[in-house]
C-alpha cells in the first residue's frame, strides 16, 4: 500500500514526536501499537506487557498492527504509522524463532520507503511504557535497519534535527501522489 508510510527505528528516537507533527499538519497517523497495548493492559490489570509477558505483548502487537492496516484502508490519503507489522513480527521472531516475518510481512506491505529514526542518546528517556535501556533500543534499531532492506524496503535514516525539519524531510521524500 503506497499510502501507508512507516516511521520506524530506535525507541526514544523521536518517532512519536514526528507523528504528532505530521498529525498537526493534517495527516492521518496511527499511534505505536506497543504504547496502546501497555495502556490497555494497565487499565484492565492485564499482563501482556514487555516486562511481564513479552511473547503475549508481541502477539498483541502483531494483531494490533494488522488491525491498524485494515482500519487505514478507509483513509483516502496517506497514513503514517508509528511502527508497524514488521517491527512486531521481527521482535517476536527474534524472541521465539517462530517464522512470523515470512508469515505476516510479505503479504501485508507498506509503502516502499520506510523512515528510520536513529539512536539519539541526547533525547532518549525511559518512562512507564518504555522501560528498556538505550542499549536494548540500539539493538532493536540495528535489527530493524537490517531487516527492512532485506524485505525489499528502501530506508531513509532521518537526521537528528528539530521535528519541523524532520517532518519537512519526510514530506519532501514522498512520491508526489502521496502528498495531499
């Protein structure tokens, strides 16, 4: 789906801030599945959180990412995703060895260009939903930076610049038919 644009990369690298800016500019955005899952699990007293039940959390992230893609089909313009199916499937496959990438990612594609936020130690912070450290975030980034191209995606690593400049770079890098 050429109008489904993924912003992926390092945890704490500014993805959510970038998505907030793109939403402010009138674009449809889908918030990161992981944060929504953690919020829902906390609200219901559940355990599908990365620090309690990583496998359960990742299975929920895959289900959520698939539902997000389906819901975005009703959007006429482009939709920006804060992470997506590839992120969740690769994490589950790394954890369990289960071939989730082959099962899920080849038939549920996003636009050919994926934007990656690199590790940015100066802005990295943990919070109630992001409890892993920067080293774990960098390991995740390295895995995703290698995987997206292996799946046939072109990646563009975003520079460490103010959010408005990042948004301008993303929008200038989209095919002309994608920008409203």
